[in-house]
C-alpha cells in the first residue's frame, strides 16, 4: 500500500519548511481588459464597502481571538478561518483595485485568485508573543503601511477625515505609495492592454508583506513578517540592465558606528551637496551633447557615473544597508553595496529631448521605495544595535530601493535610455532546473 500524502490530493503541496506560513502566489498573466481598467475604481466600490463592513467585525473578533489564543496557546479554528478569509479577501480587493490582477474577485475570500494568499494550517503560538502581539506588530504594520501608502495613524493621510487613528486606517489597505504607482499602471494598461511586469511585481511584494503583517497581528502565525523581496519571485526585466546592483554585504554591523551613523555621515553630506551641484551642471551639458551626438560623451559619462555610484554608497551607509565608511570618489568595486554602470551607448534622440518629463513616473515610483528605505534605516538601527547584524530582509529591501533610485538618477542624467525597472528581480530565488529527460534506449536495447 502506497503511503498517503500529508495533504489532500487536490490541495497545493505544503510550502518548504523555511518559507513563511503566509505566502502570496502570483499566477497573473499581465493581460488587462481596457474596459474594466477604465472603470476599475467604480467597479471596486462594492468590494471596498464589503471590506469596510468586514473590517468592523474583524476589529471585535480580534479582541476575542487575542484572549482565546492567550488562554489556549492556539487560535480557535472558527476565528482562524475567519481571519484567513479576511486577509485573503483584502489582498484580492487591493490586487484588483491596484491593477495587480484583472478578474473581479469574489466576496468570500476563497482561494484561487491570480494574486492569492496561501496560509499554513493553524499551529501553537507562544503566549509571550501573544500577550504583546500588538506592540510587537507595530514595526511591521508601520513598514507595511509606509511601503504601500501614508499611514493615517502616523498623522498622515486620514481616510476618515478626522485626526484620530481608526480601524479604516488600520485596514490591510494600500494607500498613497502604491496608489500613485497604480495611477501610472492605469495609463499603461489603457495604452497597452497589459500591466507592466515591474509594477505588478512591486505591488505583489507590497501586498505580500501587508498580508504577513496583518496575519501576524490577527494570530494566523507568530512568525514575524519577512521584508525580503525574494518572495513572491519577481521576473527579470526583458531588456538587459545598464545599471545593476552589486551586493556583497555580510550583514554584520559595528554597534559603535551604527550608533553614531548620522554624525559619521555629516562629512559625506557636505561633499554630496557640493558634488550634486556640479553633477546637475554636468547633466545639462550632457543633455545637449547627447541630443547632438546620439550618445553621452565619455568624460561626462564617467563623471556622472562616478556621482551615481557615490550616492549609492553614501545612501547604503547612512541607511545602514552597508557597514564600512564609504570613499569620496565613487570608485567601482570598493564598496559592498554599489552599482555597475555600463559605458556610453547610443541613445534615442527623441527620448533624450523629452528625458525630464519621461523621468517623472520613475521618480514617483522612487518616492514609494524611498519611504520604505527611511523606515528600513530606523528599524535596522535598533536591530543592529541589539544584535550587531542587519536583518537580511531589511537589507535587501533597502538595497532594492537604492538600486531603483540609482536607475532613476542614471536615466535622468542620460547614462542610459533604458527605463528603470521597479520589480525586485535581483532577489528572486533561481527557478528549479527542469528534470533531465531520460535518454531514449538504443535500437538494439529496445528489442533485446
């Protein structure tokens, strides 16, 4: 008798042991129907109203769930399934609203949506973590809300119109950050009938982290949310990248230099301001030269490339994405977090002529990633002081934000006319190799 699998035959296989109990699985094909894209917000209103009603019930159920989990050491099955459906439904709604997926989602939070949430079966949880869950979850909730929007409970955008923090602001909702990205995606989908891959992968990451943060708060798991952009896997860009991230950091941090990181940064702040002034003057000269020649002159390209490399090392240092004190000249191959920049290549003159307006969407995306980078530094500062190490997930999130900023700056300064790619493709785990085909038997062996 063959052994039975540990799950139902029609259910997905369990995630690997080292994966997070809450995962986002993306099966979206990037195709978008222009008609539903055009009316997307209106179509989403019934979903948002139902989510609001469900959120009110979730607020009171969360209190009961906290007490029950504190007593039993495991959430009750009914409440566990209630919150699992709630987190899935909220993820489906915002995936639909933000154009990360196209089909209209159901109202029950059932699995099967193109941007879906897989949640492991309920398991025992630490009572100590349960007792202080709200306080432990605050950093994750802040990072989720900052990455995906302006958190109302921090005194920013408040959807209720009042100055108090309310449950609506505590939703699994995504706010200003991804909202502006979705506006850009809305125009792209209307023009092409297709969602840009980088935008979809960026949104999938934000939704995944938010699902983990709220799943942690609602006792679906006591494993802390993972900020590493390796999940869900992001697809590589179609075009080769002219500006590429090089990451050789070992995660170790000196507590002494971390504690005084901002003071140590001050000499670089002065030098960065002076070099920035020269870089902008060089960028104007580079624009005229590239418009005439069809490529960036080598001396200007070298100067601006060194400036972009320098900004990367300085930002990596001040935001605790790397540890060593950086140099002042932007030399390649000298820092554990830096970018490689290809030499001058031919550039499209029409793109060159309108480079400034073309770069505006990239800097809108960069603002969303930069807001996350700021909180990566804050949380990383405390953790590095305590452990002497930077968490890998925070380090990778910060490196992703810095890389995108370097691509946006390089595009604006005409180091390349390849548009910045917003997806965290550098951190995607390599796909498993396909099984080797068995060799066909020789004719003699086949008739032996």
